[in-house]
């Protein structure tokens, strides 16, 4: 087969309102409050108890990011620095705690704010079209949680990833509704700062079990963000038990998941989701997750990943193409493949939806 030297993509545009907007709050720092310090103390107690190895399971692009872009925050985790962790989480959207989890990360917006503003506005329009979004406040970030950046519209701050996360949550809900699944078990591989999870919790309230698998620094950010949203996530440790229990929200470190894959067989996922991270892992790590997905008997596997090697000569951007994921074709049908309608990744991301052959919709 002839190799591709280009890829179809949604064209990046300059939004008509971009010149009338500014990036929100670009020059402020929030001091952690009493609640932030309490959450940080809980995080430190977890880290102390479970003696986590923060860098052990990062592979591919994520290993590079941890070593070169998240090192300051990870150092505070290593040192059990309660006040330092609280400060970085109180400002998580502007510190290296969330570098790589927000697209783009704050430090990368400084010289291209006009482009970021335009992309957010375009993505809001995309969410309006594809989710029938009626009220812009459904995308709004709490300005008192993590010191968010983005744009102010109708008095609300919209983070760069908010339209995309909202869209994912609606599509996940639609897929599960097609299969008449009212109390779903949803796994997310690579939950980042917890943006999608917060939308899923709003959608399902206490009627879903959500399990996020990620590297520990990412789960720490998710724990803080979701706690500040009023949810009660459970950080899983070496001796913790995960039960099939509707309403529970579990944060599962990748290193523990890798050791307890067989123990997870008691939990039957209805949908497994990943966005923009499987393709950035090492091939071995990516293949391991795909093997688990094939064995999980999940009803749906929905993911968005790159399907074009944009940096073939790079030492760190060697991505696993989504079309090379070894999905078991005897168990799953590919029912949708499409260009992502959102900005980012130079447009090389694709959405894939796989359905178990046993499910009739």
C-alpha cells in the first residue's frame, strides 16, 4: 500500500470574534486556601502510604514530558511537600502540574494568545453544532478551581479543552443510550486533569461507575480537580479493592492496573474511552492496553488518536498510528471513523468507535 504524505483535516480558521477577546487571567496567582491544604495533606498521606514510583510507568512521549515539563511538580510529590503541592494545584492550569493535560498548556500560550483564543471560539461553535449546546455556562470552568485560563464569554471562563470534553461526554451518553445502558461502567485511559470525568458525573450523577487509569501525577491533578467540584474520588493504592459499585469514582494508577489486570475481570466495562494519549505511549504500553480492551468484553471502545506520523524524524514524537491498534476484529466492529471536528494536533486526530459484535443497536 502506498504511504500517505498528507492527511485530511479540519482547516484551522481565524474566528470572527477573536480580536475582541483576551485570554483570561494571564497574570495572577492564587494562594491555596484551607481546603486546598487539606486536600494536599490527603494526597501526601496517600503518597507516603503507598510509596508510589511516579516515573516508573511513563513511556513514549509521556516519559519525556514527566522528565522535561512536569519535573517541578513531580519533585514536590517526591518530597511530600504539602504546601508546594497545594500551591501548584491551586494554580494547576498555569503550573507544570497539568503540562500535557491541557491543550495547549498555559506556558505554551504566552506567544500565541490570539491563536488560542480563536481556536477556543471555533471549538465552542463546534460543540454548539454537534451537541446542540444551548447554554454556554455548561462549558464554564469554576474560576476558583485551579486558576483556569481561557476566554470569557457571557461572563464565563471557558478552558481550551472544555468544548471537546463536553462533546465526548455527550457522544458517550448517546452510545450508551443506543444500547439501553442506564447505569454504565465507564473506563477512561488517561484522564488528564479530570475534565471529561466532571462532565460525565454531571450527566449520570450517581448512576455510573467511572474508573480512570492514569499515571500518578495525572491522577493527583484529577483528584484535586474532582474534589474541588464536590465529588468524592477514591485514589486506589496497592492494597485497595475495586468493587463493581454504581456511583463510585475510582482513580487507578497505571502501575497498579498493570499488576492487577486479572483482578479487574470482575468489573465489566460498558465503554472504554481514550483521547490523544494511546498514540503517544510506547508501542509496548499501547499494545498492552489494547490487549486488555480486547479481553474486557466492553460493549464500546471509543477513542480519538493520531493516524498520521507528523514528526517521523523526531526522537520523542514517534506516535503509534490509530489504524495500527490491534483491535480484535472477531469481537468488535468499527462502526465509525471520522476526522475530529476540534482543533489541535494539526488536525491529524481521528475518532474511532468500536462496538462489540454481541451488542445490537
